C-alpha cells in the first residue's frame, strides 16, 4: 500500500495518527499504575488491524460495483439554500440548549462564553455545571440537530459551489462555533473543525499525482496543522490550570499515575517545551490509560445505549438510565472522574459491546470508511461524503472519547441507515 495512493490516503492518515498516539502513550514519562499495558497494546493493534482490513474490503467491494442509488447523490441548489436558511434560523436553539439559556438571550450567551474565552479555567468549570435547568426542550433540540449536525461537513465539501454571501455566512458560523467551544474552555471544536476541513478536501486530490515534491509539501502542511492544533491546545490547557502550578509536574498526575521527572524524555525535549509536551501526553494518552483500568472491571449491560453521551441522554427519554452501568461511570472507583477525565472510544464502545466485541465494531467502521471513500472519489456521491467525514473523525479521535459521535449522533441516526440501505444493499454486479 502506497501512503500517497489516493485510494489509501485516508486510511494512512487515520492509522498513522492512531499509531502516533500509541507511541506517545508508551514513551510517556508516566508511571502508569496498571498491569494491562501489554494487553492493551495487542488489543489496540488488533483494532487498528481490523480498521485496515475493513477499509480495504469496503473500498474494493464498492469499486467493483455499479452505482445505482438515486437518493441524495448530489445536493441541489434549493437543498443547499434550505440548509443554510434552516441553520441560520435554528442555530441558536443548539447553543441555548447546551448553555441552558433562553433561545433569544444572545447577549447572555455571548457574555457567558466571553468569560471562558478570557479565563479558560473558569469557562471549563462553568461548562461542567449541571445545576442550572434546561430552558429548551430536548425534542426541539433533537428535531433541529438532525439537520444542523451535518452543516459544517456540507459547507466545507460544497465550498466551491457557495456564492459570496453563503461563503461569508459560512465563515461567520465557523467563527461562532469556534467561539462557542473556546468559550467553554475546550479545544474540541477547534480540532474537529480542522479535521473536518482536512477530510473534506482530500477527495479533491484524487486527480493529483503525488510526486516527491507534492509528497514533501503535503507532509509539510500536515506538520503545520499539527503544530497549530497543539499550540491552540496547549494555550487552552495552560489557561485551564492555576498559574501557580506552572512547571509543576504534579499537575499532570492522572489518579495514581505520576510523572517520572527523571525520564530520559525530558533530557531530549527542551525545558521550555516540557509543559507543552506534558499537555499533549495528558490529552492523547489518558484515554488509553483509563481503558487499561477498565480491563479490570466486569461487563454490565447498557442495552446498546451507552456508547456515547447523546444516546445515553436519548435513553433517558424512555426512563432508561444506563449511565451507572458504563465503564466510564464505574471507573470512579479507580479515581477517574467521568465528567472531567476522558476515555478512549474503545471504552465507550465496550460499554455496549464488551471489549471482545470492540474489534468487530472497528472492522465495521473501517468498512464504512473505505466504502464511503470509494463512493466519494469514484462517483462523487454527496451522502457518502457525509459518512466518510463522520466515520473518519470518529476513527481519528479513537484516543480521546466519543464526544464527536455524540455531536453528530442525531444526524447519523437517519443518515447512516439511509446511506447503508441505498448504497450497500442496492448494488448489482456490473
């Protein structure tokens, strides 16, 4: 497999990044308090292998078939106008629901987020405050989220088709979304916006021949985006912490896991970059560490409703509370705060499917990733672009959590089945 073969470029990015996070985990100057490091290594490598196998099978199967789907092969001008109009009218519902403000209290939401932009630590603490009541009904939020959760994917993939007014509106909404996440003291929205942009333009490279010069340039762009992401992340994480703890390694302690101040890693990395490096270690590896801890817990059924925060909230509508049965909640007994610390997607999926079943979930996701990419570059299929970017982000953020899946879950509830039953099940051999 050639890394810069356009057919396998998305797979190279996803698996390459996941291997990078594993490298950071196993070379981190941390005394991980677990006996499951070796078991987790083989488990995570198996999951990445399943992604690889699934991707190749999905891509090859679709590439050999004749495309006959008729629904949503392309987005018409009227549909694009509707999407922009609908988002513009209803976007405040999303912000009001999450922030727990009245829908038209724009001034209140602005000042609330401005506090977090000025003081990331306070903004993050306020985002965890669940004592204030919801002011917007969940049903209203759900109805609008089904459409709105795909807005940025559509905007990036259809940028060239947007007129000047739509481009200005889209950039405004991107800025507003970034302000929303930064105001809550988290870099999640910034990272997702970057990865969504990257996946949305990759398909345009299908006609580009990657000679040595272009390969070097592409690697340079990836490095620049990585450095930018780490810089933004380090700034936010640094502001979250009390300045009195600056250069204090104890601030990076994860439960019983402590920093080994005499690690040879610190001799290689310049002193001014130690905090930045440790922020990256904390962000990229704590999910893996908590998965190791979860290996020691027994499985408790969540009735397939515990793999992300959105579906957990959805279950509560039917008076079903699966949260106490999830690994994330039960890791409290090991000193892991489920609301502050994060967990890898492996642990989230395991709450529904057990750790034995997780590799098969990764196989399925890999298959969808490859199949949707095949549709995208061969048939320029609109609906497949949505699935491709959504699954790509899920796989890319395996190290962290399933927050991204939660952020698009209501859209995926109908787009996913629609794509599967109109793209996968309707093929006939040519």
